[in-house]
C-alpha cells in the first residue's frame, strides 16, 4: 500500500490528524454536491438539448430519468462493493467513472449517445455516493459526527441553488459556441481534483468479515426497476401498448422474487443485498414510504416546471434559472432552521408541517399559473415558490434522521443506502409519470402552434401536474404519522461513546464496522 493510502499513524500530531480528516470531508462532500447538481442542472438545459440534437420527448425523459434509474439501481450494489473491496477504492473508481461519463455527455454527437452516457454517469454515481457516509464514519470520532451530518442539509440546499442557476448561466453564456455542453464538461476539473486529493487524504476501510456480492439480488432489483420505469417512460409515445402494462405488472412479481431470495440469502450466508429485517422497524418502513413518494413529487415537479417556463412560456434559460433562486434560498433557510432549532423541540411535526406547507405552495402556484396564463411574470411566481421552498426545506433536512432514529446501529449503513435508493427510485418513477401527468395533455400540434396557444396548453399541463403533486404530498403527510414523535439523536454518535479518531489507526485499512457508532 502506498504512502498516499496509509492512514495517519498514532505518532501523528492531533492538529495534522484534524487537518487530514477535514480535507477528506471536503472531498467526499464535494462529490456528493457534484451528484446533486448534476441531477438538477440538466433540467434547465433541456430545451437547448432538444433543439441542438433534435431530441424526442422520449429521449428528453431518458436524459433525466436514465440517470436517476441507473443511480437508483446501483446504489445498494455500490455500497456492498465498498464493504467488500474498500470504500476509498470504490469512491475513487466511481469518481473516475463519473468524470469520464461527464466528458462523454459533453461531447455527445446525438441523442442516443447522450442517453447512454447519462446511464453510465448514473451508474458511476451509484459507486461514488454510497461511500460518502461510510467514509465519514471512519474519518470522524463519534462526538463530531452529528455536526458533520448536519452539514448535508446545507449541501442539499446549496445543490438546489446551484444546479438550475449554474445550468442557466452556462447555457446562456454559450461558452465557445458549445451551448448546453459545458453543464457536463464543468465536472471534469472537479472530478480530477477529487481523484488527486482523495487518493492522498481519504483513509481506506473495509467490512471486518469477508462478504460476497449477491449477484442474484443485483440482477433481480435491476430487472424489477427497468420493468417498472421503462413502460412509464415510453408508454405515451407508443400509445400504451399491452406489453407495457404486462411489464409493469410483472415488475411486482420480480420484486416479490427479490424479497423471497433475500430471505433465503440471509439464512444461507448472512450477506443479502437488501437487509430485510430493517423493514420490521416501523419508523424505517414509514420513512422509506415517505422517501419514495417524496421522490415522485420531486421527479414530476422539476422537469415539468422547466418545460413550462422555457417551452410553454418561451423564457430563456437564464430567466428560468433566476426565477428559481428564491425557491432554492427558501429551501436552504428552512433546512438549516429545521435541523438546528425545530426538530429537537417538535419532532415529526416539523416534517408534517413541511408537507402541508409545500402542498399549500403548490396549490398557490396552481392558482397563480391559471390566473395569469401565458402572460405570467417571474415576480408573480416568487410567493408560491417561496412557500414551496420553505415546505421542502422542512422535509429534506430532518427526514434521514427521523427514518434512522429507531434503526439498530449495526444496520445504519445499510439503512442509509436503502433510503438513498428509494429516493432515487421515486425520482425515476416521477420522471416516468411525466408522460402521464404532463405530456399526456399535450399534443405535438401544440409545439408548432402560435405562442399563445402553446403557452395555454403548457399552462394546463403544468396545472395538471401540480394537482398530482399536491395529492401525493397529502399522502406523505398521513404516512408521516408512523415516524417517531422525536428522533433519537444518539444514533448519529453521542457523547456517551468513546471519541477515538479513526484517523489515528496504525494500519492503512480500517474496519468501519468496529467503530463505536456502528456497534450493536
């Protein structure tokens, strides 16, 4: 093992140890931020991509849904690969793949190449992102982890701010005549820097016992997801063929087979892809349902919102991106307040208030869009967007803590992977449902019609999508009653646990599962 891979030794000074682990944190959080931005930055550039490549509606959906689907399908597998072969190794491999896929996206010659590159990009992110939580566990002592995890709420808000706005600026500037391509090429210098610094400052870690990858589980979960999402994405274009309905029904059978096999795998060698015992925890099962349905709302809203502003209303990418800034600021502000001040006092009521507030903002937006039609101005959108953003911020930041609060400590890593996976599944499902709730009300003739007619058609489709999103948020509010009244904060690492920095391990490889915070 090279000197770059070796952990800080016991002889190292504490100040040097502190410096190394904070640099490692900056690296992994930058990677997480890069993934968040990349999931949202594409939406704002979709009209430019459509014009440049002559992309169809189906291709547009695969450019967004394909990333989310590949990401969701690979998250659990990526986490398990990190356990087996090393979290640092998989993080660097995923980062390298993500950077390469970003280059392929940026130089895509046609819509097929772009869709394929986005699938590769999502698969690489699925190797990179699951390692972040594990690396934080091995790098930081228990008493610091609460503060570190609190930073992820701010990262989510910052990603929401940066993605659409950065996409708008890069598209509007048309750097070197590349139009939309810089939204992908900007990942190249960031990815290269993460690889160089990550190799030097991140400590390697593996599971303490030998694990085997559950290949059958990987195949079953991937097939089930594809059978569910693909017909939803292509259904409208193909006039909802019978095989599409059969595939969606068949996906339930495959999910059932996955559950049965994972039970068998648990009894056989104790190394299933999915730890099914987690679903016996009421708060976790409810939290997974919330994460899934909330992902559906996000998948629907952000894509149709972009199409509504840029194609329906004819706004420039920059105008559309700036319109979303108040929303993003509201998300960041509410996320910070919810974690630090509100959740410790009011518990799950904060999340339920967020669901109701976001639903109110969506209904407010429904009214404003109908009231002003195609003549609407950005400032008229700001009030409903701020209300929506405040509601979203009250949900996204504390949700993970609420879901994990009653999960046994030894399963915290697996539970986090499942939460991320279901959120991405929901996002992919929501993007697939855009075919039904948005494109299902628009004909091709509307795109060739006069601007006023196009604006009216897209406004109606946007309102229809908002109605669906508000209904899903009402369901989320009810499911939240199954969450614990108040999250148990000690599961992030409390003062009652030994505060021994893992960066002081004398070996170059650390067993994360031996850390106090992950002990049973």
